[in-house]
């Protein structure tokens, strides 16, 4: 069983999706700790309800990023997790913390990377008139929102969509994609070669992502 640590900053619906999948034994891992950089992150309650330890490291109390990263890294290291999931964690991690947990940190981003890195992804997609949008789960590297892509889920952009409607459709796909990607990681089915992630099937052959969502 892999030890999973989840970092959040807010609502925590992706954390909730992971917790439900773990409850249903869909993932060969357990969530051992949830850390937030905000005391008011609603998602902390999903962990508390299950008796999972939570830690708050308020980023606003730190003058510089390195000091915050050091405190966060020390809190993470205590659990010795196999996997660290950034599930709506709205802080950029610096060089040292990335190096400390290299290959173990994954992030969910609400857009089809490399399109729309950064913030306000749904508004920007609507402004551009794209017909398809979605989300990406990737390994975290030093460059923000760039890193080997584990999986992507695609949703249509509908004529009457506003930012809220599109965000809700993408969020639903995020929950499924994140569970799939964490499951693959926990089953040791991911390898990274030349900056690309290879997904292996049960007998070890490379395979396509099995459930692209529409
Ligand atoms: C999600 O849409 C996630 O993709 C996004 O924040 C939201 C968190 O929702 N993450 C980022 O924008 C990271 N750059 P949640 O708290 O309900 O999981």
C-alpha cells in the first residue's frame, strides 16, 4: 500500500474524490496526511471526518518562499510518503522542495496543458472560443504547470457556457482523472522516459490511457 499525502488550499473536492476511491479500495494506497497552506480550507474537513491527520502551514506567515518550502518539506518528510498530490494547492513549489521529493509529486491542472498554464484557465478558454477543454495530471517539475503528462480528460465547450458551467464540467472530469492517475501510480504502472510518461498495463506493456472522458 502506497502512502499518499495530499496538499490543498481550498474546497478539496479532488481530495474528496480520492478519499472516496480509497474508501472503495479502488486505489492501492491510503491517504496518510493532508496539509493546507490555509487554515480556512474547507477540504480539511473531509480528512478530519475520517480521522486523517491534518496540518496547516499558513503561507501568509512566511516572508519568503524558501522558508515556507522548508517548513512544508519538513512536514511532508515526517510521513515519508510515496506520493504527494497537489489537489488544488495554489502555491508554487521551489527548487529545493522539488528536488527533495523528485518524481513523487503530481499536480492536477484545470486545462489541457500545454494550453492554459497558470490561472483563470476557463475564462481564457472561453475567450479563445476553443471547442474542447479539460484537465491534466502531470508530474511536477521546476517549471510551473510543465512536467511529464500522466493523463488528460477532455470535455466539450458548449455554446451557452459561462465560466461557472465550464468549470463545473471540467471539475467532474478532474475527479475521475485524478483517481485514475493516482491508481496507476500506486500500481507502479508509470515510468518516465524522455520527459514522457509511459502507462503500463497489468502485464507491463505500454498502453493508452484507458478511459478518455468526453
Ligand atoms: C481544481 O480545479 C484544480 O484543478 C485547481 O484548483 C481547483 C481545486 O478544486 N488547481 C489549480 O488551479 C492549480 N494550479 P478543489 O479544491 O475542489 O479540488
